[in-house]
C-alpha cells in the first residue's frame, strides 16, 4: 500500500474520472488515513469530501452494471431470454 499524502490531489487529470478499481483503492486509502486520526481538521474534511465523491461515483457505476446484468439475465413469462438492443457509443463501434 502506498503512503497517502494529505496534500496530494485526488487525480492528476481532473477531467478524467478514475476507474472503478482506482476509486475503490483510493477510497480504501482515505478510510485508512482518516481512521488514524492524525490529520488536521481541514485535511480530514478534504479527504472525507473526496471519499464521499468516490463512494457516489462507485455506487453509480455499480448500479449501472447491475442494470446491464438484469437485462442480460431477463426472461419472459415462458422462461425464454428477453432480447433488448444495447445502445453503443461511437468508441464502442
């Protein structure tokens, strides 16, 4: 595990969101740091705010993944798989 620098920026490129895995790893670092209780209030608050943002981002991604799985596993009244066209983005074509 890397050492957490309380002054570090959440991400190097603020326009790019972290991947789900990156968000969870960072959230774990934040929790560990806050549990130590060694930071000044301002740094603790900043980390807490970052953690809340990452938690919400991760939950949104999990919710989307759950909806995709539900669509993939859906069956009709006769037990036949339901088919639903997926929307694609230009970079997926």
